[in-house]
C-alpha cells in the first residue's frame, strides 16, 4: 500500500518546480547572508571597534557582537510587515522585495567604516531576511499539491542551512584570505535571484483563486487576533521564541566558540578561522538531515510530538556542548561531534514551515506566518543581549550560552496546548 501511494503522488508542474527553487534559493542565500556575520564577527569587530573609540578586547568583541545580533533580531522582528503585504498584493512580488532588501544591506555592510554603520546595515538586512522565510514558506504551502506540500516544507527549509554551508565555504576560501569585507560583498549576490523570480515564477494558485475580495493589510493582520485564531497565534509565537533563543544564543555562537577552542589548543588565527568553517559545515549537515526527516516524523507522530523531540535534542546539545564539552582540555574534536546533534535539533525551524500554514486561512496565512516568526525576535534580541552581557561578565562564551537551553524546557511544557493539524488539509 505504501509503495503504491508513493508512486501515485500528484506530479509537479514546471511552475511548482520553478517556484520551489526560487523560494529555496532565496532561503539558502538568506541563510548564507545571516550566517556570514557569525563567521566574520571576530575580525570585523576587531577592526571596527578601535575605529569607534572602543578597545577590541575579547570581552568587548563578545558584548558588542551581541548588541549587533540583538539589532539584527529587531530588524527581523520588524519584518512582520511583509505578511500583510503578501496577503494583499501577492506572494511572488513580496518575495522578490524581501530578497532585494537583505541583499542590498548585506552588501552595504562591506562598506562599514565604524561599528554603528555595521549595526544599522545589519538591522535593515534583518528586515529582509525575516520576510523571506514567511513569504517563501507560504508560497510553497499554497502552490504545491496537498499530498506533497509537507515534504516540500522539509525540502524548503534545508535551504537556509545549505546557505550556512555556502557561507562556510566562502569563509574558507575568501574570508580567511581576503577578509570580512569580501564576505559581506558576496552576501549581496542574492539580488540576482530577483529577476528570475519576477519573470519565471507564477503567483500561488491558492492566492489567485481565493474567491473573496483581497483583504486589506489591516484586516489580514487583525484576523490573527480574532476568537478563532488568537490562542494559536500567541502559542505559535512562544514556540518560535523558544527556537529563536536556541538558534541565536546557540548556533550563531558556534563559529566564535570553535575559534576560541582552536586558539586555546594552539592553532593559528588562520587555521582557527578554517576550523570555524568546518564546524559550520558539520552543523549545517546535521540540520539538513533533521529537515529531511522531520516531515516523516510529523506525519507519523504528529506536529506537537515531533517539535517536542527536536526541542529535547536542542536542550541536551546546548547544555552539554557549551556547559561541559567547551571547557574540556582538548575540546575541539568532541565539540565538533556535539555540533552535529545541535544541527539536527536546529531543524526544529522546519516544523513551522510545515505547521503554520496548516493553521490559518488563505486571507491571513502570510500575515500569521510573518507575525509568529518575527514577533519573538524582539524578546530574542533582549535575551541575546543578556547572553552578551553574560559573556562579558563571566569572560567566557560557554556558561551563558549553556543556560539558554532552559528555554527548551519551557517549550516542552507549552507544546501540549498547541493546535494539532496532522491529517488535516490546508485551510481554504
């Protein structure tokens, strides 16, 4: 029976395939852009802090790096504005605008002459990066056939972490040799994808066929807090906040952590930068595996159980990796091993690509996706700032980051209250 089902799936049209690769490519290059900063954090701030009148001590690099991460998250939080725009004017045009936004400001970061220029450009890049996920995920959910869209969600989310892999390769061959500015310049290349999206991809058929009048941006956003949706909107936002704490206070500190461990073990600065790239590749490989497995688990065991499993993996990986392994005398090899499991747990974000579209109707789906994936970034910015303050206080990355694993314990307690959608079709 299973074999027959797998061979009679609805075939994908040329536009399904083009649309998927447009969304996947945007999300991959989005991931590359967002992770470039993590890879070049130390060299960029080492150069820019003195130009801003601030000594480039390890404590200051950690503290101001967290400030910039927090500003980036605030920009991502503001990206919720793209959702109502997409509900009103369409998915494809809005997707192109988000990619153009983050590409332009990532490239601009290469021209920074002081810390505050870089901070402003990262905030504005965050505005575009946050919007791409929400609109791309909504587009794939609506355009792919019902019997294939769940796997489409898993495939789509591999793009972000493939982008990490691209960033690591670029850092290995370019960043380590030519410097951090060239890394940001490479981050401007996604703008080239916009032309392809505009001319080769047709609008979501679900959005086009919606028989009601196009919603105003205000009504699309307001529906999220109607009696029908308010509870799930706030719960989804809390789940995302838990995931955000893990991603930005855990994974984003991986390159700096690997660099510090390598330097502590006697490697040169250039070798440490390359090892940070290896660490990122291992993290990305684990997450890609996690993304591909997640839809299968979600269909077999339900959305809430599967997300809980990934939360548990994150809790253990962050606590053990940063709280224990980071401080071992020869920590490099065991820390690299932990990075793979941390990567698998990091695929928890793929659940939202699958789950969020299933909970909302077409006239507010993009708004819901954008709001839930963005509003938690404001709180995440504060938590990231606290982690940076902890790094400055304890003079170490390990302990403050390990403490962020507690967020996943809270997430596990909240999951039973979520909306289970296993076996239900995408709402009209």
